[in-house]
C-alpha cells in the first residue's frame, strides 16, 4: 500500500470504526508498535519479556480497539498489560511504574463519544518523538513485518492488573504537600463521564475534602456529552448551589482541567498558568524563571510574568508542542489556555488532577479564595472563533484572507494585540484568535474574516 498519514498532532484519531480508527488498522498498529518498541531495546526494561501497557477512557468503542491492538501486539511476541479505564496521565505513570517498554491509551480526549483514538507513550512516559511515530506508521503500510510470526511459546501473553487505579491515586496525592489536607474544603467535580470518574473524587476525599461529584456514571455513550471541561456551565452552577470553594471539570481522558471559583466564575488554563507560575516564582521553584505557554495564551500572561521577574516562552498549539519546548529548554512548567497543564516535577504529560491539586495547595498555603488568586493578572480582551470546514487548504491560498488578516492586524496590533488563524489539528475546524484592547474591534474583524472562510471552505 502507498504510504499514508494516520498520525495527527496527538496520535491517531477519528470516527470509531471508520478508517483509520478501525479494528483492522488497530491490529496493524499493534503489530508495528510492538516491533518498533521491541527493537528499541534488546533487553526489556522489566528484564523479562517486552511489555506494553494499554489503558483507555470510557467510550464504547474502546473495547473493540483494545482487543484489536492487543492482538497485534501479542502476535509479535510482546506481552500486554491491561489497566482498564484510567486518565491519560495515569497510563503514562503506570507505564513508568511497571517498567514497561511503552504505553498506549485508547481515547479521543475531549471529542464526542463516536470518535476514538490511539496515543502512544515511550518507556519514559513521554509522547513519542516524530521519528518513532514515522517508523510505526511506515510499518503499518509497507508490509515489512508480515513475515514475522512468532509461534508456540513465543507468542505474547496478556494480563490485567487491578491496582493501576490505586497506583495513580497515590502518585497524584504525592504531588500535594505531605501533612497538608483539604479538610474544610467543599469541592465540586465534573468527571465528564470519562476516565477520571473514580480517581479525582477518590484523591480529593482521601485528602479530607467534602466532594460533590457529577457526571461520574459512564455508560460508553455519555462521555463529554454536555458536561466536563467542554461544557463547564454546569460545574459553575453546582459550585454556587453547594456553596463550594472550587469546581473541577475534566475532559474525557482527564489530561486537562478547567476550574471555577467560589463565586461561580470560570478559571481557564491561562488563569492557572498565571497563578501557579507567579507562586513558583515567589518560591524559587520555576526552572529558569520561565513558563511555557502557546500562541493561544493571552498576552496579559506575558505582562504579569515579566512584571514578577520571569519570562514566557511561546510554543505552537498542542500539549505535545508545549512538552517538546519544555524538554528543549529544561523548563518545569507550561500549559495551554484549554486546560492542559504540565508540571514536569510531577508528571510527563498534561494532568488535570495534579493541576487542580497545585491550585488547591496554593489556596491552602496562602489562605486565599480562588476569586482573589485569579486577580494576580489582567487579561487582554480576546475573541476565539471556530469555523467548521470541509477541507484544509493552505490558509495563504484562500482568496482574500491574507489581506483581511493584514488589515485586522494593522488595526489591532498597536498596544499589544495580535491576530492568528490556524486549522485545528484534531477537528475539521479553522480557529481564529483576535486579541486587543477594544472588544468591539475584535468582533468586527472576526465577522469579516469568518464570513470569508465560510464562503470558501465552510462545512
């Protein structure tokens, strides 16, 4: 078969049971991944047979893909460890904890339940380098490993472990100061009917909080459905109803988090970046006094960090790009406005629970409500618009778009504003970000540019 491109910005993702997210392709991915990881190191990390950990979120299609990809792995003589539904950061941690050669998580993160995906972690718990993904992808389609067929006792075996959830719970609690508790705190949790439906409530309760949990009854079809970090309105309403100190909302695989303060106001990833980075600067724990954000983060974040003696480095959108920048510069904190926060002192990937615990730690240490902590920075007016598209031609090839963007930037940029148009890496959408000091100007240009996009490539 000719070479195809099935890896996106965050693994393989699409509608379940439609290529490339089918049982057939999952089986091939399992065979290819097993071959690649088996040959990265001659000696398995656990000193026995090579092993790959497989976790998933709560989607119905997870059963199909889990069985298919594991069959491919086993057929190459590599063992499989099933750990069941667990947040993506939990899969990364268990992969390291079990000294496995790789980890796989079957999830489409914040996408609707009909979608699914396959993400890979290396033995170190970090997402794969591009060259490793390219090796796996090439092997899926070039047929080079078709003749490799271990037989008899050389075929891999699969086991299911029962303590993966407990391991992740203890790992998460270790990111919270020893001896400190959450006693007296009332916390609302929206688990999005996803992978964190057990872990987040358990950790908060074990730390002493009074927890009010919602959307923690997954049925395979209700993940992310009108709930979680994509729909935080319910969380904010429940915080007000229960007079809670804070609300916590995850997405389906819980690698991101949005919060709500005690007044019912939403706290996004930029707020969390500002609060935590400024606290780390005060404590002297922010590596190189630098926080990594993306091009989507508000310009007010840069101003606040700079005023406190630090600096902000910008990466492309996507938690993988943030992590890559953190590794290049040896930085220990970064994240996205969408709620992916990476605390490298604790985790190798975005972790919604660990991120929430860091905010709770600061609230307890400073004895301040979240509504006051969020006032540590001033947000520039920002407008983000999403337009569904039927195709993704290069933006510069769209008729008149470049001129519109230049005109908008000429009016908005003075005083610190900016204009950015890009395609989503995981969805059929074009994303337009406008940032400046006059919101009415942002609305006007969003309408003009958006109308042009809709006419040319609108779905």
